[in-house]
C-alpha cells in the first residue's frame, strides 16, 4: 500500500495541509508517498485584479487559523499584472521528481509553497522556480545545477508528464485539492478529501487500510 497526495503548490488549503501530511508521513514511514500535481488553475491567462486578490484573503485567513502557517498578504496585494497560472509551479514539482526520483518530494513541494505564500516570490517564473527547487534539493543532499533544472523544467517530456498528472488526478476522481488517497495498486480509497489535522488523518488512514485489506 502507498499514499497518493494530489495537490497544487499554489492552492492555499494545500499549503496548510503540507504541515499535516508531513506529520502523518513521519508517523507512517512504512508507507511510500506519491505526489500527483492537480493543476488548480493550470493555463490561466487572466490577470488577477484587486477583487480577485481580496476574494482570496478570507480563504487564507481560514487556512492560517487552522494550520498556524503564515501568509505574506502584503507581497500578494502589491504584485502587479499577476497571472495566477499554477501550471509552472506544478511542472517544477514534476521536474524535481524526474531529476531526483528518490528525493523527498513533499519537502520540495512545501518549499515551493513557501516561496509563494511566505516569501512572496513570483512562482510563475521558471528561473525563480528553478532556484527554489534546486535549493530545496540541495537541502536534501541532492546537488543539481540551476541551469540543468531549468532545462528540465522547460523540456517537452516534463510538460507532457505534468499534463499526465492532471489527467490522472481526474481519472481517479479527484477534482478539488488537497486530496489524500490510499492505494494497493488496484483500487483507491479516499483518506481525506480536503484539509484535515494529522490526528484526524491518522484515524481516516487506519480505516482506509482496513478497507483495502478486506477487499
């Protein structure tokens, strides 16, 4: 059995969920974690206006209250001509997975989230994403050149694999994020269709393990 996490680094509830999922995986090191990027606003082309920014702030407040994680609202509100396209950051996760399959991808995923939500960086920019991902991989002991990462991020096979992730997420019935599932290689059981604290996750995971074991 293994866990499958479907999320998007620029989804605010996924940002909060990362803390809980990290705690859950620490409790269950016997379970492999597969990360599938979902593409929350992949391919968006519209500029996020002030109304769109203000619309997100109450969601951020709820995530902050639930998770205790910080948000850099000032940087977000000050950003001009921002296109909220989540495909580039999803593709950075995929590029890291392809370059270093053995890496702790959840750590890389969360560092990319921090770049957007905490550091206020432009995580639609490939050079920025490459620098953040390379630093995260370096922190894990995997030394990758920034130019090599950027080349992988722009490669056709990485673009294709990212799209495949989006399609696979829908194929297993996931249309909102975060989502955590358990699979035995044949079927999937939903553990958490949304944000949940680690103690709740642990209970749900136990029930999912029992369910798959009796199928």
